[in-house]
């Protein structure tokens, strides 16, 4: 397997999407695609599996809900029971309707914050990390598709130009 790729640059997202489909149909391996904005249908065209991150969001929400129930039971029933507005503090179940807003807020808080952390970890985005895009124009108005060179480089370059690439160059895989 080669450690070199051809970076094919496109100036239109529709042309890029069509080129990705043609490249996969020709059995070439697409290493990565860099776009300045989300392109609808690109992950399906690249053959990327659907994400399971929604499952983690649900688990994080349940964690927040469980934490809120434990926290309110400990603080308001066991540790420091107080008679607030004549409400009994004998059990959590009797006070639960008053705790629903806190339960909701902590569920959302845990899900949101832990999902951000999960996203950063899965995307390998860290504070002060140097940008890894191959060309600064991919943050403005250009699209780059990196295709692994596996065979004749000239033939692959010609194929990518036929798909609508406005510029190509060979680069090392990072």
C-alpha cells in the first residue's frame, strides 16, 4: 500500500459529490475529503457507516438523570432535610414533582457537555492543535479529495481530472 495520495481540488460541491461516487465505483480508495461546509450525502457517497453517537448521548443523559436523583435525594432528604413551604421531607418520592426541573436540567447538562468532549476525542480536535487541512482554500471555497495512489499515478491523475478536478498534486499521508 502506498503512503502517497493525490489531492484533487474541486470548486463545486455537486461536482465533488459526483466525483466521489465515480472514484468509489472505479475502486479507488478515498482517504479523506476536506470541505469548507457540510456537503449533504457525502458520507453516504464515501461509504462511511452511520454514526452511533446518538446512543452515547442517550447514555450521557441517563447518567445526568441518575446523578440528579442521587444528588437531590442526598442533599434534600438524607443530609439536610428542611421543611420548605410545608412540604414533607420524609421520602424522595413525595418531593419528586418539585425536583423535575432539576432532573431535566442536569440530564441536558450532562448530555451536552459529555457529547462535546466525546466529539473532540473522536475527531482528535484538541486545544492549540495545528490545522491539518491540506490547503488553506478548503476553509473558504474549495473542496479537496485525497485518493490513495495504488498503481499508475498518471492514470489516476487523468481519471481525477476527468471527474472535474481543477487542480491535482501528490502528497504524503499524514
